[in-house]
C-alpha cells in the first residue's frame, strides 16, 4: 500500500454531503465540472487553493447527511489524496472506499494538524505523519479487505480482476 503526501486542508465537525458537493450540481456529468465544485459548501475557495494529492482533515461525522455517492465522486474527480477524519458517516465511508478514495479514521486529528501542514498518510499502518511538526498520529487501521479494494483503485476494478480470474 502506497503512502499519500500532501498539504492539509482542515475542516470542522459534521461536514455534510451538501457541503462536500452541493445538491444543486447533481445533474452535472463532466468530471472536471464536478471537481470544480468540490467542498464548495464548506469553503468556496477550496478548489482554487487545492492541488491534486492534497489531504482533507476533518472532525467528527465527515460525510453526514444525504447518502448520495456524488460527495465521494467529487473528491475522486478533484484528486483528493486522502480524507483523514475523527469519524465518518458510515455510508460516505463505504462509498469512498468503494471508489478507491483513501480514508482514515483518526481520533483527535484536528488538534494535531493546522491548515497548510504537510502530511504523509501511511494507510497500511494507519498512521499520519505531520511533516511540518514531526508528530505521528495513530489512526484506526483499515480491514485487509478495505485495503485490498483501495490497492485496486476501488471495488469495480477489484471485481473486474476477480471475475477475469474466474474465466
């Protein structure tokens, strides 16, 4: 499993799916258009400051609200390197993993990271290394199955591989 390194963008608690991807854009289908609205409801300047591979850090209950997959899809199309949160809404969490988005539950992360810090996420070990401060924060390791899904870029590529092996 590869590590992800990027600049931290820090958000608070209860960032809901409408803040991640506002519902008024649900009819968009072009990946670049979808990406251009990433995190717009929480920070309208996010996409102008963000670079692909950067990392979202958030408080508790990230991805709460509507269960629509669009919130995770916008993170994928924007190129978010990882989302590290104190906790996730369960449906969002599974949607993200199934799409191949690196997610890590890391209680207390918002107390250890400031906006702009450079982070390295070691998903295999469940660790976040704050390269700016030198601190290592321990998160909750993902299951072997979730790691396998992420290693293949999502659940669809994993299933394609499995079904190809069955032929």
